C-alpha cells in the first residue's frame, strides 16, 4: 500500500526534525558564545596577553629595584646612588649648591 501524494507527513517526523533542529541550534550557540565557547576563549587569550605584558613590566621593575638594593647594600656601596637617594629622600644639598624653589 502506498500513501496518496497529497497526504501530510507523519506528526512524529515533524517533531523529530524540530527537536534535532533545536538541539543543533543550542549546541552551535553554546560552542560560539557559551562559557567555554570561541568568544570566551578569545577574551581569555586577550587577557592573558595583557597579563603577560604586565608581568614583563613588573619583572623589569623588580630587577631594577634589586639592582638598586644591591648597590646600596653593605657589600657594595655606590656613592653616586647614595648621594642621589639622600637628595631625593632627605632633601639634602651640598654646601656649594644653590637651591631655587
């Protein structure tokens, strides 16, 4: 027995395709914009690049401070740096200098 040509498809087939389409749409949306989707991954990578740049800057700053600390230590005393720090921190000046405020 064959179906007539103008008969509607079975209701179950329509429901099946609606469910499959809904699931495909949901998983596509979740893979692009979900918590672990492509947009979130791009955002995390951009934040990681910013943090790497901050880390490089802070590492250079720590290296500079360690160098200054070593130069002011008891083992190695840099007189020029000591003079500069005394001027900056304590506001000292030599006797032959003229201060302008």
